[in-house]
């Protein structure tokens, strides 16, 4: 059955707007609502794109239960709204973070339950504790840190972190709010018989992401190379060997579309979703790709000391989601950088004041 109605929260943000536009292409007859409070700078640039595609924008805030009352019933909810910064609440009061990422998710769940809608939650790899990630044994290769074959804890292999990685410890207030939301979703799934799936996403990226140091580093790196502005390697020896896997937002769409079309198969699941070892980069390797794609080399400073809440390495072990659905990410790191570069160049006048 083709999807007839869909609500995407955070629908004017990077991930939400990308999913809304892709679902519009895939289901031309589907009524798609994008709910957003437009707090994040640059999200207003997505409004003309949504309007032209026929996505119905609703200016509202998931923290306000009343903002859901004006919405009609839908068949599915994609919860893509969040205060996404790992540093949120560490350098300022945590109220907005907790009210959005936890209380807001409860409002989304209650709306979905009221209308018997399927619920897809975009969680984060940041639910895994920093103190446990710090125990991962690594070896230093020429351009990156690699995961050692022998490990002192469960849930980690050279493929990356699996869903059974230990959860005891601290993870950032951002990660804590998302993990609390996961636990509530599991309760709603069991006691209210809601159809749910939780995707623990690694680093999501692609065009139309308003990148910052603490969230959207790939876009930031490409932008700095394009506009020939300086960068820095911070922490872990200051050599830029820290590693993340990265996932093109179009690869995420491919998975979420499959999940909504095969709900019985994924119902109740919690899945790690990321680029995996094959689509991962160190900062040093990302720099090399940016140099190739942009033709520019920029000065890069070095600072040995680690920054608060930073981690040396994160790779997603996609084994569970691949075995369950057959999904694997297709878009390489080089393609991701190239897509971002063309978007930046084509929209330079709009974007430079925000990203420059």
C-alpha cells in the first residue's frame, strides 16, 4: 500500500527536509507535513524548497502539545527533530535540550498513538557512553586510528560498534536525552502496541546541512576548503587521525522508506545505522578528499589536548540492519564531499553568510 500521509518533525531541518523532499518524489499522492520551529539558523532556506515540492509546512514546536492539535491524522511519523549539538547543555543551561529531545518526543509519541500512526525515531550513535568508547583498543595507522581485533569489552570489532555495546556511563546530555527517548519508545511499543523502529544514526551529512564544528563537520570542512579558510586538528595528538563513519542523507532515506514499507519486519527494532567501516574518514583523510574535490589547500593548525565530549573513533557496525533489511549505504565519502561541494558552489551567496 502506498503511503498516503506522513508527518516529519524537524521538517525544515537538514535531515527532515531531505526526507520530506525524497518522500514527495517517491509518493506524489502522499500528503506530507513538515513541522518545525525554525530555531536553527539556515532552516528557513528550506521553506521555498518544501513549498515548491508541495510539502505542507507547519510552523510549530514539538515542546508544545497544543501545536499537535492543529495537525490532522497521519499514517506515519518520522521524529527527526532535535537539538543536535553534543555540546548543548554543557556550555549553557540544559532546559531547551531536555524539553526538545525528551519532552518533545513524548508529545510526538502521544500524537502518533492517538492516530495509530507508525513511529520512526531518528536516534544517534551518541547514546553510546564516552567512557566505554574510551576503552576501545585502537592502533595508529598512517592516516587514521583503527579498531584492534582484540577488545576488552563486548559489542566492538573492526566493523565498529554493535547494538550490544555497553550502555553504562556518561555520554553527553544530548546523548542522554536521546537514550531516554529510546526507552520510552520501547515502553509505548510494548504497552500501547505501537509500531515503532529506532535508528541510531552515525554522522549524517550531505547538501543543505548547515554545518558547525560540533554538528555537521563534513560540510564545515568542505566549506572551509572552498572558501580557503583555516581549519584545525583538535585533540588525540593533533594529527587529525580521529575517525567517524559518515552517511549520506539519501542513504538514510533509502532505509526509512524500506522500513515504512515493511513495518512488520522492523517493528520494535533498535538498529545501528551509519556509513560503516567502508564509508568512514579520519579528519586527515577528509582533508585529502576536500583538497582533491575543491583544488584548494588551507592552513590547518594543531592542538594536542582533547575537547570536552569528543571521542577518538566511531564506526557503525551495520550487521543487524543489513541482515534484517538488506540495506547497505551506497554513497562513498568522495561522492558525499562532491555533492556538498557542488551545493555550496551553486548557492554560495545564500550560504557564505551562514557557513563562512
